[in-house]
């Protein structure tokens, strides 16, 4: 069986005349705290990068190998983020769209076609939204790799410096999304997520 993640959507777009194809994806949409981060990548069709796939399927060592290759060989890439305060002000869906649009606008080469992971953007560029796009399109799969990982070290450090059962005052946590009401003790919860490596990136 062939690998699901491939360049078939890129090839189909090129047959229709689109040449500068950007893949766009985000991370952090389902997290309890921290920013939502998006990246846009225009891959070079003449420089194949072997092994691109949904990040959740790749070992961390493999991700670390692929990230510099993408940054080196992509025609253009950009990263943008929306912080927790703006997520609370808008909502996570709109914040994700804003982060994606900001990453798109920062590309040094303007794309003429977009492949987006399960999202539509209000831009005047031809685009295709793909459900589970990071597992289907190499351009979308590549879009998570150049992102910086803004793990909230301040929260982790503050929580780890407290006694085991103490709670950091929530008002002092700039990363906590107050629109997420699933936890009454955010900083303690954040620390547990980090400790168990369930922080979603």
C-alpha cells in the first residue's frame, strides 16, 4: 500500500497552472494554554524531501532531522502566532485562521495556490481545504516543521519550583487560555501536561 501523504494535490494544482503552492497548518488549537502557532511553506518541486508525513506519525528524532531540511530547501516559509489573550478575545477557530493568514502574509514569495489543513481563509488566492491535510499533502505536512516550539518555560519553571501540591496563582499565568474552562487549577494542570508529555505540538 502506498503512503497516504503524497504530492498528488500539488501535482493536480500544477496541471491547472498553479506554480507557487503553499501548505498551511497550525498547532495548539486543542491545547489548554499557550499560543496557537501557524506556518506556511512553499516547497521546491525540484528538491524532494523524503519522509514528510503527519507529525504525529513521526518520531521526535525524525522531526528534528526533517525541520532543517525544510528550512533549507523550501522556496519560502514563515511562522506566525496568536497569543492566549487574543484567543480568549476572539475564539480558537478565529485565532487559528488569523495565525494562518499572518503566516501566509509573511511569505517572501507570494503563493498562487493554497493547501490548508481543514480550514478556509478569507484571502483572494485559490485554495483547497483538506481534512486531515497533514496526513495527505506533503506541503501541509511540511508546514508544522519550521515552527518554533513556544513551550511556556515560564509556567513550567514556576510550577516546578513550588511544592508538589501547591498551585501557581492563575492570574500570573500569561499562557493560560481563560476561555478554556476544563480545569480549575490551570498552572498545576499545565505542569502535569508538560510532565506527561501530552503538550500538543
